[in-house]
C-alpha cells in the first residue's frame, strides 16, 4: 500500500463543509482547551449555525447552556446540603 495518502480525521468531514470552512475546527479548539461536553456542544452549534441548520443550531446551543446552568445549580445545592450535614454532625469539631 505504498504511495497511498490517507487523510487524517481532521482533514475529513462527513456530511458537509460547515466545519472545514472555519479557520480552526471546533473539535480542535475544544480538545486543545480541555472543554467539557456541554460547553463543547455549545461551541459546535454556535460555530456552525449559519452554514448548517440555522436557528435550530442556536436552539440546540441554548439547550446545552440551559442544561449546564441547571446541572451546575444542582451541584451547588448538593454541595451546600453536604456541607450543612457535615457541619451539624460534628458541631464541636471533635470526634
């Protein structure tokens, strides 16, 4: 198989050119910055909305932001409950 050139995964795009037309593909930015799943999807949908699904992609980005906010608030509430339990279980600080 000598002489055969195989494109890297970043050089290929399945289903359109909406990412290839960007200066940097969202997946490269997301990976390089260790961005999480929800934030990564926001970036993906916001960067492609004009070239792919229009307002539907903005709605998807909005949904991921709403999920991120809700889950973060739930985490904060859970942390506060745990902190309260721990502080009332041992109020004097001695075992």
